[in-house]
């Protein structure tokens, strides 16, 4: 019984790669990618992958760093007299 079952399993395992591989027989990395135009060189693929990976994973840290280093101090509060003087100046200009 186990030999019959193992034969069936082996047939299924042998047919799956042929069925779902999409005709990709290996070779150069990145050949089966949708943007594979011009990516047939392994060196070029590696360089582009590294650049895009660094940008993709590094951008959130750069954004957080920028936000943390920003100067967010509030200006000094304005007294009521100074605020009225500014309002009066603006009204006089009109």
C-alpha cells in the first residue's frame, strides 16, 4: 500500500514544477520579473536590487530622523496689548 501511495505522490511532485514553473528554467536572477527589460546582467540586477532595497528600507528611518531633528519650539506667547497693536496696524494698512 505504501509503495502505491509513494508512486502517486512522486508523480504529483514531478508534475507540479512543470505545471507551475511558467517555463522559467533558471539562469540569470531577475529574468522572470515583470520589469526584466535590461535586467539580464547579474551585476546590474544586484546593483539595482541593492539601491532599491536601501531606499525602500532606509526611507522610513530618514523620515523619522528628520522629524526628530526638526525645531518644534513654540514662539513666545504674545501679550494682549501686543496682539491688539498688531490688529490695529493691520486695520490701519487697509
